[in-house]
C-alpha cells in the first residue's frame, strides 16, 4: 500500500482523545522514571496531546529542557494549550522521518508511535542523531499479536480486533514491533541495549479495570470509522463490538494483558 495510506492510517482522529490524555510517566511510561532527574534534556517523539510530555517536564524541573514533536497539528495545538507555561517545555509540529534540529538530548523517548510507522528503522536512524554521547534512546511499544483476555472477549470484539490488525498490517505497520526493536536497534549500531517487559495487566479487582480494559472499545469508537470507511468491517459490526465488549467488562470480564516492551539503548 502507498505511503499516503500509511500516513492516513497513522493519523490520530481529530476528536479529543481521552486515551492519550489520561497517561502519565507513572501510569504509562514508567520505564523512563529511572532516567528523569532535574536538569535533564528530553525529546518526546510522537508526543500526541503532550500528557506524558508534561509529566516528564514536571520531573526534570525548571532547569530541564523538554521538546515534544508530533506531525498532527491539532494534537500539538492541544498540547500547547494544556501545558500552560512550564519552563523549558516546548511542542513543535514535526515528523520523525524528516525532523531536524541542532539540539542534542540526554534522553529521547518514543512511546506507542513506532507501531504506526511503516519504516521504523528510518525513524530510529534519524532519532539516533539527536542523542548526546552517553545519552539514551528509549522505545516503548506493543506486540498486538500477544494480547490476552480472560475469559475470551465477545466474538464481535475478536472480529473487530483481527480486522484492526489486518488494516494496520496492510498499511505496512508491524503488529509485533515490540519483539523486533532490539534487533532493529542493533542493526543501526547500538550495542548497549536493554529490554524490559512493560506489559500492562488490568484485572477486575483493580479500580481502574473498567477504564483500562475499555481501551479496545475506545479504539473501535475512535479508529473504527476508518476501518468501516475502508471496507474492513461493517458499521453494524463496529457498534456491536463496542456494545458486547462493554457488556463483557461489566459482567464476565476478569483480565486483559496488553503486551509491551521498553527497549532502550545507550549512545
Ligand atoms: C498512540 S499515539 C502515542 C502518544 C504518546 N506517545 C503516548 O504514548 O500516549 C501515537 C502518536 O504518534 C504520532 N505519529 C504518527 N506518525 C508520526 C511520525 N511520522 N513522526 C512522529 N510522530 C508520529 C501520532 O500523531 C500520535 O500522536
């Protein structure tokens, strides 16, 4: 499929995105906590509406420097509005394939974004240029093929999920990117690479179970229309997947584990 298709499919829907906005370093990028200290310089690639970026800015403090980039101008606008005037924090519209700057950073983080790129290696090569000697590149991403639910979710949601993976794959995105990151990083010249399992388990006994496990209903709500419009599912299936899955969460749903790895390398 064309580069244009990949770009269209990678574009976050314009609607306010509650999934992005409830994320913080602590609840969604905790692999970064070990690096964050006052005065650090950080580049957040694919920052979305800047929720995690703001949380990073609070930790590196007024002597730190944080730049968030994202190609989506609406998300960058939201990020600027939501961040007020934290010192050292800036957002810039930018695509990681072509982004350039004279700045060099102690830490570059890219979370849940390489999964949306048809050429993750090119993106990694470009990012590597901006890491200071002795600095770190940190990638957090999914293997969507290794998700697990207990018990099995409703058929309509399983059908939606399979169509979602196919729709992604057809655009050139790697559904198993998390498990390919270490090799990719090695191929582009990193030698000091470390892999941490960052899978997220949501259980019925957690107060956050309903919100966390609803991720896939939200994907069907926010992204599902793109699948309907490109002929991967019917609107009826999309609506049924959301309703049946919401019912699963409220009744028999016990747990969901989203498989994620943080793969980090020292320059
Ligand atoms: C799922 S969101 C992740 C947002 C945030 N990092 C997080 O973990 O919540 C993926 C982001 O990648 C951005 N993105 C897509 N293509 C990109 C590219 N070529 N360069 C940089 N960011 C890109 C999207 O606009 C979107 O904001």
